[in-house]
C-alpha cells in the first residue's frame, strides 16, 4: 500500500464527499491545506488525540500544509458532543493555562520545524475579532433545523432538558475556523462529524469551496466505550513510559486490533494475523505488548520502549522487584498520613479505600515479602517500602 492509500485508509472512518475524489486530487500532487482543531479543555493530550496527530503527520510527510489549531476560543464554550448536560464555561485564563504545553505534547508526533513545519494557530485570532454584524451574518448561514438534527440535542428535547445557546452556536464557531483559514481538508474523530459538516457547509456558502472532511476512527471497545479523557481512562502523552506501557496492557482485549491499526505503523498483514489469532482464542498478551511497545517507541524512542518492556516483563510477568525503586521523604504520625505526604495517595480517604480494597502492601525489608497494610492508623515509626499495584516506593521517615 503506497503512502496515499495509507493516508486514505489506515485508521480512517470516512472521507466526504468520497475517498475517490480526494484520491484524485492527491494524485495530482496539488499541495493542500489541512487542519485539525484541539480544544484545551484539559492540559493534557491523550492517546485518543494521537490518532488524529498521526494522521496529520501523514499529511505533513506527503508535503502538504498542516495546521495544528488550538481552539482557545471554542474551548471556553466546550464542545457539547456526547454530553448529556451543558458544560460549564471555562475562563480565558484556564484555557490559556491548559494550552501552554500543547505544542510540546503534539511535538511528540508532529514536526514543528524542518523543511515543512506544521503551523500552529489559535482560533481566538479571528473569533474574538468578529463584529456583531459579522456574527449575525455567520449565524444566518445556518438554520435551526440543521442544528437540531443533532442526535444529542434531540434526546435532550425529548427529556425536556435545557440546551444552552452556547451549545447551539458551538458548531457554527468551530465551523468558521475552516472559513477563516481557507482550508482544503479538515481531519477529526468520527464523533466530530456533525461539527465538521457544519464547517463544510459554511465553506461552500461563504467561500464557494468544497472542503474535504476526513474522519478518523475512535479508540473504543466492543461496547463503544471510548479510551479518552471524558471517560476517565485517558492515557496522557506526557505520562511516563512505564505508566503508558502498563495502562495499555490494561485496556480491554477488544481494543488491541483497533489500537494496532490507529496508533502504530505495524504492517497490515501482521495486524490481520493478530486479529485472526485472537479470534481463534490465542492469548492476546504478546499482541498487547506489541501495541504498548509501538506507542512508547513513538512517544519516547526505541531504546526507552525496549527498557520499558523488559521492566514490565520482569516486574509483572516474572514477579521480580523493579530495577529502580524511588525513595520519597514522608512525614506523619500514621502510615496513612505518611502515604499521603509521599504522594502515593492523594488523600486520607483514598488511602483508607485502598487499604479496604487490599490495594496497599508494605515491608520494612526487601528480603521479606510484602504484606497487606490493614490498619490505616498504624504508627509510622521507620522507613517502609509501600507497594501499590506494580509500583513500589520507599517511604523514608523525615527526621524531626
């Protein structure tokens, strides 16, 4: 499969108006302007975002003009996609803080330097400058019927639940990004199709131009549950290699094949072979390790990926102690207070919950086995090794 076919098919859900029409344009060697927007509603990009970032990188490597758009204006409103209730408005300061390291995070996949650098833009550059007449003209391009066709709005109306005007205008504001940047192609997750099609319609009406829409697949399990920030199971691009590897090893088995296709460069033949093996009932552990290895390799390099996999196999599979055990200064009269002060747990209540669920164990010597911590009020009298999951930390008692 050549690079154009890879671009059109790997991890792609659909292309509008059609893959063939986009293929025809790509075969002419015409340079296209392509973008994807990222609203900074959170300070972290996660592996769900990685699917789109990888697709943008493919466009970049083919020589096209790629824009990494930060929705610092639309991010204040919040995308209502998939929401049953109105998002609270975010302040300008919060959104700016969230976006501070977006370029650095995206730079793990995209190239912001070199011969064909990705451009970075903020949609406040044009949305904040719209005058009232310009806003009214923009709104006049979209009908109430278009907006209300959205499934999530229909459901809310049926339940007699509120829909804020901010939510109604969000897809119009996002759609205007395409007009302001005069793009040829917009990339986004398939859950963004409604917003992207509003943008396509605005481009046609205001620029007399037909924008291509490319939707990417989502990282979901067989029940349709996303691996992403809204669902609370996000794997951040800035997480440590160990945390990323371990988190991927914990994703549902039915995510493996989709992950290999959308998050790696593993050849299609190998992915097909893995899919067939899993369907035959073969243990998917090795395929999941391949997925974890390939993701860490892209984000942190080949050597780090190799070391991370070796450590995982040593600690998790062989049940051996990790090569490196960090030492953290801890204080407090009880073991619970010491655990919180060390950062192993975020609060006394969370520590008690972990203890009740047998989630914490300890030992004063690595020559002795770890035993469950059962008393949250046990005195913290000397250094202790604490184990939470596969992670071990040495709590070193602070001298008074």
